């Protein structure tokens, strides 16, 4: 797995420079991203980078399309494995609704369904596992949907350049205290509680998921402002929960005030916490670099804990019990 993570910047650049043809869907004012797990994280990041545009964005992590789907809706279904039953169900519903539709996978049932029904489809290789394939899928989707997504090319290229800089700091060739991912992994114990600000939810949720899948530990995630109205009370009792503060370089001024108060509270109550900061730049650069740093920390944590990050036996067990999608539909 670590060999794939070392290549994330290269994979990102090669994916964006690939020969994938863009698709120009007309009059789109509503985009729905459907996916689970690593594929669902893609929807989260698109939701964040489109949050300040006039396009309404929804992320579906389950079986059901919103009732708001119409002729101006684009449904983007992603199943890196190609066999995710929830996303295949959404794909089937979207096809029957007559809305605009495009699908991404590494092949298998999703590819067969799209070929059968002549649906716009792009095949992207899976690298090791769905979660490790994140950058390849992200940057190909950015290229394919470029005519629809109001994201500047320079912002995408900036995010890749920042990813390359981050790679030099956190790769397996830099196994010392200057590696922020390794330092974070060495700090983590108990149950991590990840606090995040508006705009960085995608990175926080992805971090939680990767801690669970790679390091096999429990983890929680909360919005820092909402937690100030409820979750913070939990620290009034002794706990093995350890706060990790994922902060943006240019968070809203009232959010910065909240961070300051929260850190003061932790210090006064002798609660150890860790801060992780985003890079400078546009929202895509912030998110992808945070995800890279945080994801790699979960791989290092698995090594330090002598746990193989690759197997996901519990997920495989659940999938084995689910009824399969009928590819002949």
C-alpha cells in the first residue's frame, strides 16, 4: 500500500494529463455524486469544492436518489471496484429517471451495465484498493467533467504541484521527525476525535474512514462549531478520546475564535490534543493535501501497530451477505 501512496502525486498528474475525453452536459444546475467508502470520499470532495458555486450538490451514500432529480440533474456514480451494490442501485434508478448520467469504475458490473444501456462510462484502473486509488479517480473525474465543473485549470494544476511538495515530506523515503504524517501516527492513541471547520469536512471524514480501514481503530469526527454545543461536554469525564484539530489556513474569523477557545479549554483541563493545518491555496489544494497527509499517517500507524492495512475482513463479511446486483437489468 505504501508504494501506491508514494506515487500519489505522479498518479494525480498522469491521470489529469491522460487522454480521457471531457463530456459537456448542458444546462446542469444540480449534481449528485453517488458512491460508498473510497468512492464516497470523492463525492465529499466535489461537494466541498463546489460549495460556493450556483450548482446544487448532493452526495448519496446509500441506495436512494433524491426526489429532486430532473432533466437538469447530472448523476455521477462511482464504484472503484465496479461492484458496489448501493451505487449500482443508484445507477439503475438514475438511468430509469432519464436524467443526465455518467459512471466511473475499474470495470466489472458497473461497466457491463453501462455498456448494455449505452450510458456514458469511463474505466479507471484500481490501484491496490479503492481507498488507495483515490487520486487516480479524482483527477480523471476532474478532467472528464471539466465542461460542467466551474473549477479553473490553474487551480487543479496548483493542487497537483502542492501534492508533489507534500510527497517529499511524507513519503517512505523520509522516515524521520520531519515527516508530519509519521509524527501524527506516533502521537495517535486511544480513540481519535477529529474536529473540522466548514469546508474541510471531506478531509476529516476521509481521515476517519482511513483510520478505521487501515489502522483498524475506532475514530470519530465532528464539526468544531456544532461540537461546541454538544460534543465538548463529553470531555467533562475522563476519556481515552484524543482530539485532533484539522484547521484551515484561512478559516472564517469566527471559526478561528472557536479554535482558540477550544484549545484554551483543552489546556485548562489537561487534555492532550494535536493540530493539523491545511496548506495554502485553493480549496482543492487544501483538501487533497490534507487527505494525503492524513491518509499516509494511517498507513504509518498500521505499521507502528503491527497491523496489515490492506485486509478489510469485516467489510468483506458484510458484502458477502448482501444480495448481489443483477447485471442483466
